[in-house]
C-alpha cells in the first residue's frame, strides 16, 4: 500500500560549496532532457570557471536543472562524476535511503508524472522559467514500502538489462552486415579499371527560373552517409538573386561544403523536383556504365572519403569545399555493370534487414517506458 509524502521528507539540499582553484582541472556535468540522466560535459581548468566557488556533486545525489527541470533534466550523480562541479542552477540533493531507495527514485524520476511535477514547480516568464526549490520540495509523491520499492527496482532492472542486451545484439548485427558489404564491395571492384567521374557520372545542372511569387522546396544532404532531408520551402522573395537547381530522383548528390565528411546521398522518389543551391551538385550515372547506389557506397568507404577529402582543399568546416573540376576528375572504380548490379542486390537485402532491425529496436526501446507507465500509472504526484 502506497503512502503519500512530501519530497522534502527524503531529499535534503546539499550545501557543499567548494572554492575554485585556478590551477586545478574540474569535471563538469550536463543534465540530458527527458529523464536521460547526467553525463560529463567536459573537464576545464579552474581559471575558465567564472564563479569563485561552486557546488561539489557527490555520487548518489539527485541533481536537477532549475532551468530545464520541466523538460526532465535531472538524474542521480553516477560514480564517475563524483566530485564534479556545478553552478547554483544545478542544486544537488542528498537522498534519505531509509525512506526512499535511491535507485527506486531514479526510476520514478523518469516517469511523465515526475516531469509534470517539475513543470508545476517551475515559474517565470517564457524565457526565465525556473524551478522553485521550495515549491518542488513541498510537492507530494506516492511512496510504496521499501520492500515494494525493491520489487519494483528488481523488475525494472531485469527488463532494462534485457533491453540493453538486445540493443547490443542489434548493433553487433549492424556492424557485421556492414563488414560483409565491405568485403563484397572489395570483391566487386577487384581488378576494375578507374575512370573519371566526368565519364562515369557527369555533373548535371538544371537551373530554376525564380518567380518572386513562387515557392521552392529545398533538399538537404546529411553528413556521414545519412541520406537526404527536406528543408522548409523558400519563397521567391527569400531566394532573391541566388541560384537554385532542380534535383531529380536518382541523382547522386554532393554537398560540396561537407562532402569530405560523407555528405553524399542518392535523391529518393520523394525528393524529386526539390531544389538545391549551388552548394549541391547532381551527378547522373550513365546507365550502362555505373549504378548510382554503387557509386554512393564507394563514397562511403575509407578510400572514397579520402578522395573527397583530397578534392576538398582548405581548412576545417565550411572552408573545405569540394571543387567542381576536382570532382569531375576524381577517379572511381568501374567494374562491369552486371557486377555492380550484383552488389546492389546485396545492398537491397542489407537495407531490408536494417529496416527490420530498426523496427525491432524501436519496439525494444519502447518497452521500458511502457513498463514505467504500467507500474507508476495512477500514482501521479499531487501538489
């Protein structure tokens, strides 16, 4: 049978202020949103910390962000963050383990009920909302007996361990699939001649005539081979004198600013007719010479990325730009089209397997939130 108690019955604010020594290095903590816990923000010298003193967090304490408490930014301080410094915006609380098991409270704090409690304990204008400690500590929460807390913790820990094991298995399967694809690709290009992109997949430009009253749906290309994405539509007045180019499904797209870090993708059917600025290059493979998916995979390999890097001179970030002529001159392996199609069939099977794993992963990740809802539903905290 649960009782209802105020949070101040088991949380006591820590006042462990420590002076900041300029010549020492200190760990700092960041609180991730939506109950995802605490993690290392970084290590900095004391000289880089503006305040002369800060709170010293201790392992096992409950730390909460005043600013983002209403967004689930809190957690139990893990052992590896013991002794980290936090500002006054991150109050730390000691937990009375004779009343509430810290691990039980850690699980409870991940529920929507607790996040809602933090939202109700936060006040202020839109840009200055802060959790009020006094109000937070006066909030009430349902609390089962210690024996029931232990049973709940054991149940949730068991499921969480199974979820973590399943997640590791999915990640291992993904790594194995990618390794097999790499081996198959090496087999496909073994002994294949090198030819310039200008012959294999020439650059194609489709200028768009801008109408000031028109709208132009933009397309983006993510780095690290993560495909395309849709940007908000641009109005003709927003485009102004800038040049836009039409993109067709099946184009091999390069974001010239980030090609060196794998911003290469194949335009999908849903991307057909969207536009890109001069920073997006469309290359169209000759059908009897090259497969667009084969070329995309090549530019995801170490060798392909290295060539894109060499063709993108300059410093880091936006100062490294893929040159048009350098792209056209870039040499790529071109085995027979039959061998390329064989490899593309393997890629298709790998994508289908990946889709199944992704669906399974979503189901697995949804299991713990579902259990939290099942266990704690109906026991929401009340002010």
